[in-house]
C-alpha cells in the first residue's frame, strides 16, 4: 500500500511523522521551565539538573549518524517503529524516575529513540511522496522542528504548574502509542540490505567528534568548564571530524557520506542554510531572556509573545510554494536571509516601553521569515538527491541541523557574556548588541545562495502545494 493508491496516506503518514518530530523537538526544551520543581523533587540542585537536558541532546548528537545505516540495513519502517517505542518507553520511565541518576539514564534512552525518529521519519516522508511534491513533505518535516522549541518552555511551565513535572514526560505516551499503531498499519514495509556492513570506526569518530563539539559549545558562557578546557574539547572534536573526512574517502560505505557535498543543491541547502539557522536558532534563547530579564516581563507574558512566532511559522506553509514558483530557490533564500538579518537587527530597536502588540508583530514576522528560510533550504537539500542516497542525506542533514541549534544558542550566550563582563546585570542594551551581531550571519550565506542555478530544484519549485 502506498500513498498514491490510498489518498488517506497523504495525510496519515505525514501526521505520524510530524507527531514524532514534535515529540522529539519538544523534549529538547520542555523541561527547562520545570527544572526548579524537578530538582526539589529529586533532591538535587537546578544547576545539576542541566545534566538531564545535556544527556538528551548529547545522545541525539551521537546516535543520529547511525540512523541512515540502520534504515538501510533493517528497513526504515521497522527502525521508525522501534524508535517510537524506545522514545515512548523512555518518556514513561522519565516520568516515573525517583532519583536524579535514573532520570539522566532514561533521558539517554529517550535520546536514542529521538536520534532515530527524526532522520528516519524524514526518510519515510521523502520516499512516500514523489520528488515533485517535496514541498508538502518538507512542510510536515520542518514545522514541528520550528514550533517545538517555541512552545516547549511554555507547555512545560503549564504542565508543571497545574499538574506535575512528571506530566511533561507522560504526555508523550498517547502520542507514541498512536504513532506506533498507525505506523504498523499504514507505513509500507521495506526490505533491508542484509549485506550492508557497519562502519564502526567511522561511527566512533563522527559520534565522538559531534559529542565533544556539542559539549564544548554548550559550555561557552558557563562556569562549568574553563576556557582552556572548552578550547581543548573543540580542538579534539575538529581533529576527529577532519580525521573522519579523510578516512571516509578510503572506504566504500562510510557511516556518513560526505560526498553528498559535491552536489550543489545539497551543499548550499545544508551549509549555507546552516549559517542562517545558526543566527535564527539563537533567537528562541535570546528573546525570552530579553523580555524577562531586560524588560521585566513574567515568564507567561514572554512565553505568549514568543508564540506569535509560531503563528508566523504556520503562515509560511501557504507562501513557500508560490514564492518558489515565482522566484526560484536562489532568490527566495537570498530574500529570507536579508529579511532575516533585518528583523534580527530590528529586535535591537525594542525597548521595555515598546507596545506589546508591536513586539508581537516583530516576533510574528520573524517566525514567518525563519520558517520560510528553514523549509526552503531543507527542500533544496533533498530536491536533487537520488532515492538511493536519501537515507545518507537525511542522516547527514540531521547532524548539521542538530549542531546549528547548539551553535546558535552557544554563540548567543557567548556574545551576551562578552557584552556584559564581570557578571554585570543584563540590560536591554546588552541584548541589542547581541542581536545586531547575530544579524550579520545570514548575510554571510548570501554568496553561496548566489551560486544556485535555475535548474537546481527545478522539479520541486514547479509543484503547487496541496
């Protein structure tokens, strides 16, 4: 059974994958507002509770490169269902955790499931839709990734306040069970390649390199590690990743296929698009902090203002298809990069006495531009990738997508620390400087977007979104 023969699958398959994506993205941020209550319940400190966040994110970073090989070896459907099951069971165990150590261990379990869910779910969607209909597929893929970090802290605060912190994990149970049931019924079975060998040395190099890079970036601006230790981690990470790039040229089936970067559309969509992602992924961290610390708003008030960005992201789905038909990938990506830089710089104009409605309008426009940029660059990355290389492409793209989140937040935190040395009280002016500096980044991607040719992604841009 495929989506062409059963029109219901045009809705059901994307819905299942979108639910999985939203669960994975929510759990990256949902516990941030519940940390004080969780620390008290588990007899630890809020500072130590950050390990529960880090354990999840690190596990994602380490195991995402493995997802492509697993999908090719055992079949995407089987691995996706397994990932949903691991993530759902891990969620329930997180909610039942009686000690901090158990919580960290079960968060690692969640991370293993999430690391397979995201790239394998993306692979299933791309294989379920004809390449000409990739606009529809990428909408379902990207929107949950954009909305999750925006609504996660607010949802976590609501569940913690009115129920218990344990419900931020229990809420995944019904969605996980529904996802598993629908996947078993409607996603087409695939036969894996039993002869495919696993590149264990490559996995160790990539996994360790990405993990060390993630730890190094996460600790920028924090007192947990010294500057020499952070530099040491980043140098070791780069050494491992460079070593893997040389090693991968000498074997036939590396765990991550770097030769995909020879394809112009994938290279520009992933690398140049990644530069824009770094700049725009720092905003969900910076904006609530500026609204609360700089402007004196309550967490709930700032959370609702940030939700205006979600409304803008939802609107993006209706504009992407006509924009691509009229202007093509190059002009849309250049336009959203320039507009993204403009709106980031515009946040520096906001003051504590600025109308809340005006702030909401700024956030709404930013959400629209951010979603349009993210979805367009994602579509471009897969537009010209052959079916045989999709599993490797989804794995490699997911690694870079994960890194842009940590780099975006870490860069914003580092710039904030530089602009307010010696533990100065943060003022709106400090945030304004950081927004102006991050506004430069999207402009750095423009020369790469100018490399695109009219034929890049041509079959995608002609499609009318349904």
